[in-house]
C-alpha cells in the first residue's frame, strides 16, 4: 500500500494550501457565523481557480481529476479553517450522484454551473428504517411524483440552487431509488432558516417543507429507478468526504494547540513542559497519524477495480467513525490547552470543536456507524 501522494496530487495539495492560507479571512468568519451566511465570494473564487469541480470531466467544465484529488483539497481547506473549509466542501454536495447516475444531457446541464460557481446544491435523502418514522413520503400518481413532509437540517437548504431528492418509494417492490432534481424556487416547497446551530453556521442549514410537492417524470434523473448499489456507493463517498473534513479540522486544532503550548507560560515554564499537556498532545498526534493511515488505506482501496460495495461500506463506516470521533477529541483537547481562551471566539478554537461535533452527526452518527461495522463483521465481511 502506497502511503504517499503522487507528484500531481502534491501540486494540488500545495495549491489548495496556498489558496486557503491567502484567501481565508478567519476574522470574517465570525461575522458570517453570526448571520448564518455562506461565504459566497470565496466560493466563487475557489470555483474560478478550479478547486471546485476538480473531480468532474473537462467536457463538463471540470478539471478531469478523480475523487481522491477532491479529498486532498477538502483536507487542506479544513486545516486552515473549519467553517470555511466545510462550507466550500459542501457547496457541490450533489455533483457526484449526478456524475454517477445522470445521462450525458443532464450532466451537461447540471454539472458546468457547479464547476463555474453558478450553482450550489443540496441533497435530501432518507434511508428506510423500520425503527423510526420517515420525515418524507413519496408517491407516484399518474406518472407524477408527490412528495410530502418536512426534512430538517438540510445542508445548503436555505440557499441551494438545485436540490436532489434521493428517496425510496415504499409502494414499489423494486429495490430501486428515485433521484429527482428540483430547481431553485418551485411551487410547493418552503424553506426555513436554521439559526444558531452548534456548528456549520456558514453552511446555510435549512428545513425544507414539501406541501404535496409535485414533480414530473422529467425531473427523474436519467428517467429511471437507480439500483441500491450505485446509490449506496454515493452515500459511502459522502461519509469519506465528511471524514476527510473532520481529519483536516483535527489537524487545524492540533496545530493551534501545539503552537500555543510552546508560547504560553505558567509558573515560569512553557506549558508544553507539563506532563499533562504532553500526554494530551502526544495522544492527539497518535490519533491523527492513525486516521491518516486509514485515509491512505481508502486511497489504495479506491484505485482497485475489484472492490465490492460491502467492503467499501465497511471501510466508509470505519473511517467515518474514527475520523469524526478523533476530531471531536482533538478539538476538545485544544480548548483545554488554551484554557479560558479556548472558549473565546476570537481565538477560533471553540469553533473547531463545534464544527467537528456537527460532522460527527452528519451522514450517520458514530453509534450508527459502529452498529453497521458490527453487523458487517458478524456477516463475515472484511476489507
């Protein structure tokens, strides 16, 4: 297994790092957070420089790279700032399912605006769960689709130009999924702002209310039901993206804590000389390096043309659980090391914890992920 990036990937990493360090205004983030505002100008600049849509084919205005290159950029952005990094990373949240499942005409219409900074997307999905009541219901009636219900805490829900509904029809015996494309302001869709969430405040969280919302068959991606295997491949990729962002945030917080511990003095000694601080930092460093190994395990796995969905799902569960859990731990340790300053917004440390905690619950929380791991292991699945 190769634990290094190739030359092109290192160049992308360097460019993303330089852009983030130059253009991310961390003081501006406090104002954006206060107003629950998306960094629209920064996003447009990232698109202009080719950081968004890097994994899209050139014929759709992308850069022609693949998923790992997208992940490299996500990590570098979050290493510089948790809120801006996550917001920019989630702006094209629906692009990869269009890339996987759309026909050429749909890709031609929907993907270039994403790459050019003209369209922000959101996804609304519900995985059927017999243990709880679904928030949304979809019915097929005379060729049309009727969606009813309310979906809470949708990333980009307040500002999305396009929304992708990824839903299973409970009336159908088929194993397929509907992927429906919704425009910006359709009749029957109401948006509610989610103000003062714990984290991800610059990602414009919103509640979407579907009041007997009607869509035509022309809104159905590729005009067909899509197999579970392809849909869950997308879900797994979303878990990996969330994991990479959490990993970047952990490095962000660790870097701040290590730097501060070498400057801050107590009892005429740098606090890094105290064993309690040393143990926290060393434990965090171990966890970060372990997470890095898991991520490179995914990079190696992604290159294989023979991997199964079951193995991919297990690896995604493992990486999502570990990276988001250690991100919460490392950011909380950073707050402890900063002491009273750790909870002051101007020091940008408490924000890393808030963003990390929300990511821990995004795409399935750690308890759900661990349960999924146990079920797969019990059935004999191994990576």
